[in-house]
């Protein structure tokens, strides 16, 4: 009971500090460019505490673009395992949702949710930065709902 | 009890944490404003730190968890003690500590050494490259920093005291001129210490991800981030002690002036960080070895001559 305000304080911090790691599993780079635009002056994702980080060990949210290919499957699984809990995954663009134009190609294994749990799907070819932003903010809800605090 | 209050409240952990967090928040806000963005709230560093504290730890294979947490924790203790070695208003009158600048210099190097050890210890290739770069830079900017603090130690009475309080109270016309001349060297010594642009070489995101901290996660990363905030507060305070008459006025106004000085330095750092691109390691070493260190040595010799004769 006494810990409730402290827990709420930490949960609020979790929602206000979203560090994002981006993985391209075989996209055409269209969605990757839109993700970069997210951090530019026009969309300014940093105003919500969103930051692009270079190491999956620092990340809270994984942004995946493109369908999973035979070459990118293992790196994707490794990156997902490396991320500390609580974590959430946002699948960006129609290719990561269903394979898109790359579906049924000889080296495409399938959409992202066949391999790792996906919390938010952002459609579009390419996905609009505003939609990606909304996807990240929705994924933040899962961060505080899925895992118990102090799980270490 | 009094000692614990000083260690954890003022001028120790709590003060350093709040000041460092606000300094970092202002720096990020300034960066955003200069890029025509709204930017994160000034309290963002506190949210980041809180969040990291409740994340799980994913340590690399074969690394002992106790050592993984101990490496970032030791510098935190060193930096908290650093605050007790500085003559903060309302604290300097009643403490028995001597305000030893050499000790502060040593203690502020421990976070960097911890990062280098962590980079090698976690066996990440990015961590190792980042640690190697940090280790190489260490010698250049510290040589400059030693020149600056030796020059400043000649000011005041007695000379060579390396006492922060003595330096802070030296405000004769000659002292003011020498202090102003050391200011650019101080800035050039502190910028790489804080890994800010154009000297953010060990943390070059585009090349080596997060540098020595690539493998840090959860509480270990939280300690590293806390250390950074404490370092910001320490160097901001040192700037105020050296270059503003903090101890020559009443403690109330002195404390306000100290905070203003720290924020001004961070503001200037944020400005420089935004305007400059990252240098290469060779450019950095050439700048320090060929220009800054000889100039700072010349200033030290001139100060010594002026003060001796």
C-alpha cells in the first residue's frame, strides 16, 4: 500500500522516457527514412521523451521495419532477447505487418509477429511519421502494464 | 548525523543530483530550441534515470553480476565525496574538510576510468573501441586541466595551495586577468571530460553505438547516467568558484551566483555542442598537443614569473 505512490511515480517515468531502438529486417528503407524524420524539427519526437538509442540494451521499444528475411531472423531474435524488460515492439510499415510487396519472395520468411510478440502495428507504405509517433506512445502503455516493477 | 546530512543532502548527493539533472535538462532544451524543436521537458533526465532504475539487467554472458554493478557504483561514491571537497556557501564555514583541488581532480577521473574498465570488461567490440578512445583522450585533456589548475593554484595567498577556497577568494586585478586567460583552457579541458561535441569521440553513436556503455543496462546504466549528472554539477560548480566571486559575497547571493554560473557554463557548452561537428581522434590530439597544451604551459610560466617577481 505504501509503495503505491512510488510505483506510480516510476510508472509515470516509464511513460515519459521512451528509448527506441530501430531494426531494419529487410525493408526498402522507406519506413527507415520516415523514422529519421520523426526526430527532425517537424515532428520532434523528443518532446515526448522519445530518444533513438544505439544499443538494444538501452532500449524500451523496438521499432521493426520490413519483412523478416532468412538473413535477418537471427539478428532480430538476438536484438529482442538483448532488450531489458519491460519492453514493447512496434511493427512499422505494411511489409513488417504482412510482407507487403516482398511477401512470398524466396528469402522472405514472413511478418514480424511470426517471430517476436508485436504490441502495436503501424500500417502504411511508407508509414507516416505521425502514425509512428502514435504507435510509440501507444506502446508505452504496454511497458507499464505488462511487467511488474522491480522485477530484477 | 551532520556528516550524513552533508553527504546525502547538501552539498552531497541530493544537491548534485538535482543540479546536474536540471543542467542536463537545460542543455537538451537549448539543443532542441536551436534546432527549432520544442524539445523534452527540463525534468527529462530525472524521468530517464527513474525509468532505468526499474529496468531489468541484461548483462553479457560470462560477466559476474556483482562486478557489473560495482564498476558504475564506485564512481558515484567518489563523486558524492567530491561535493564535500568544494566550498559551497552555507557549508564551507562549518566543515573540517580542506578543499583540495588535486583530490577533486583525482575523484572526477574515477567515472572515466570506470567507463574504460567497463568497456573492456563487457567484451563488446564497440565498448572496447570506445574505451580505447576514451583512454587516449584522457592524457591530452588532463594534461591541459593540470596546467589550468596549477596556474590557478599560483593565485591567492599562499600560492601552490591547490585549495579551491583560496583560488575562489583571489580577486586582485592581476588574479582577474589570469583567471580570464585560463578560462578558454578550462572550457577546452572540461568539454572532452564531459564527452560533449566536438569531443564526443568515445560515444560516437554513428560509428560505435554507445561507446563503453554499449553493454550497460538497467541499474548499471542508471549509475553511469547519475555519474554524468554529478560530473556536470561538479564542473559547473568549479567554474563558478574559479571565475565568479561566489565566496566574496553573502552566502545567499553566493549560492544564487554559483547556480547561475553553473547554468551559464552548461548553456555555453550546449551552444558549442550544437554548432560543432565531432572531431577525429587525430584532430583532437593535434589540437591539444600542438596548440592548447603549449599555450597553457606558456600561461603557467608567465603567471609564475608575475607572481614570483
